[in-house]
C-alpha cells in the first residue's frame, strides 16, 4: 500500500527476488549504500536485488544485505531502511540465470519428475550412530531406496562429489518432502543443526523432531517448542513415527514385525547419568511396550512427589525409595527407575541419589508448575 511519503521518493525501482519473481514500480530513495522504501506491506528480504532505472536509461543494481524493516511509530508508517551493496550488471545477469534454472527445475519437478530427496535427516556428527540406526529402521519399514534419504554423515546418503555443499543443503532442507531433526545435547550445540531446524521451520513444511534418549522435550525452545517431538526410547512412538512418515510420503509401511528388530538399536543408546544396571528398566518405564502398569505407576509416583513438594517452599522432596515404594505398592528398584524416567522427561530435577534398594535415598525438586 503506497505511503503518504511516496511522493517524496524520487526513485522508481524493480525488486528482483531470488526465485525470479519481481515487485514492480517500487518508490524509494537511493542514497549510497542505503535505500529507503516507505511501503511497509512489501516483503523485502536479504538477497533481493533492487534495480533502479534513471531517466537517461542507465540502470543501477543493489543487493539487499539487511532489509532494515521498521514498524510504524509516531505517525510514520512501517517502512524499510535497507542496507545494500552495489553490484555490476554482469552479477545481476548471473543471478537471473540462476533464478531461471531454478524455475525450470521446479517446473520439471511439478510436472512429474521425482524429487531427489524425500527425507532429510539433520543431525550432529556426534550422533552418527543414531542416524545410521534411524536410516536402517526407515529403509526396513518403508522400503526406501538409499537415494531417497539425505544424511551427510552416513555413507550412501552423503552429498554427491563436487556438489556445492551450502547450496545443496539449503535447497534440500527447504525442498525435501520430510525433515527429521535428531535432537540431542550434541545437536543443540551445532550451529549447522540449529540453522537447518530454523530454515525448515520457516518453510512450514513437515518437520519431525526426534529426541535421543536422555534428552528432555524442554530443550526445544522458541517456535520449535510448539512442535510435538517423538522419543527414540519409546517403541510406541517409533511405530508412530513410521506410520506418520508413511502417510506423509503416501507410502505403505511394512508390518511392524518386519522392522521390530531395528528397535533394539535405540535401546542400546547411552542415557547420560543412567548406569547399565538400570537402563533396561528405564526403557520399559518409558516405552508403552514395557510393563502394563508402567504408565499408571509412573503417574502415581509423580502425583505422590507433587503432593509432598507442595509442603516445601522450594518444591523439594527428600525420601527413601522404600518409603515411596510402600506408598504405591511396588519395589524400591522400580521407584528408582521411574525417577530416572521423570528426570529424563524434565518432570523433576534429581538433586541427589544414593543406592537404589530399600536403603537408597534421593532428593528431588519438582517444578512449581507441576507442584
């Protein structure tokens, strides 16, 4: 929508988008490495190119390095104060050729040519074994060829030799039919993974976060916190993952008996802070395929702890495993395993444990929102 200030803007421009689209007859003022555009309803982004035609027919080209969008304030409408850099006519022509090539490629894809990558797996190189196990599961459950999956750390799924890494990853993160993010303490410390997650979130296309054992859903902050994450230490949620991927890709999943052997790989993943004697019990508590009373007992333990936490200003609970076990009718070992599971899910903070049998003791803090 034109602004009242447009009549004061001496320059008329065309804004060229990277995908070949254009914004025509944009009024603005070019001054050195800055361009002011008073129409705040336009969408101007980094990488756009502003073309200014002078009255004598000469053309100038400016690449946007910072859109500099400003909200309306004090009677001045929302507008742009862009930072730009001047580029040559040759550079501009190169960008146009790239846009045309991209348009042709998209046209071929939409007219029936199969897109190369169906599933993009974002991960930290430290989680390469998790990625390998996930690929084995998906190929077994969905009969996917290796070429359908991109996973840059796993042989058979890497980028092609000679490919421009940044361009290829940017395109595949955006265009793949499904994006799976392996979420762990390692991946949350990887700038590449964070950039890939953010870029995919911005496309509003299918995105599934997968939590490595020992990773709480609370680690997903900001916009990603609104996306439901699935757990790799839950057989039920892995089955759900397979079914949902099959549906999104319009495929038929194999009977779960075909790929059930692949589930064991995720049970072998190390859970930080959990000793080997209690790992299998923890998997059972977390998994719907564990004891039938697992979910009910877990909820009962949490309810008992919440009740006790309400009596402490800091939300702390100190008790023996035997004490809680006697209250809910189970064994101290099961209580210990449930506490570890609750800690993994971020339901409580386990401050201290000593032992795990009838003489074992623990101290925990229950978040006030839970208490």
